[in-house]
C-alpha cells in the first residue's frame, strides 16, 4: 500500500487507540466521524460491568469516556 499521499485520522478512547484510518482527506473524515465515534465511546464506557446496576446496562455514570480525535496531514502538505 502506498500511503505517501494519504493523511491519517486517529481516534483514542480514554487514551487508547480505537481507530486508525489512512485517507486522502482526514480532516473531512474527522468532521463526519465525530458524532458516531462519540456515541461509540459512550457505549463502550457503559459496557464495563463494574459500573452497571442492572443487566440492561443502567448504572451510575458520573463521567464520560474521553474521545480524542487527531488528524495527521499528508507529507506533501508539510513540504509546502
């Protein structure tokens, strides 16, 4: 795979890598992917059985998962 012309989009949930995508326009992907990734981060956070009060996943959630989104530009963007 030739990634020389691609940028990278990275998503971290609570400091751990959750997603890495190589694509021509990672900034556009960030804008499109943020809402569903926030929902995914919330669902994964609530999946931890230690925080649940019942089998349906209800519980005491005083915080939320930290979602960090990072865009790394293409190599030719940095040379200009």
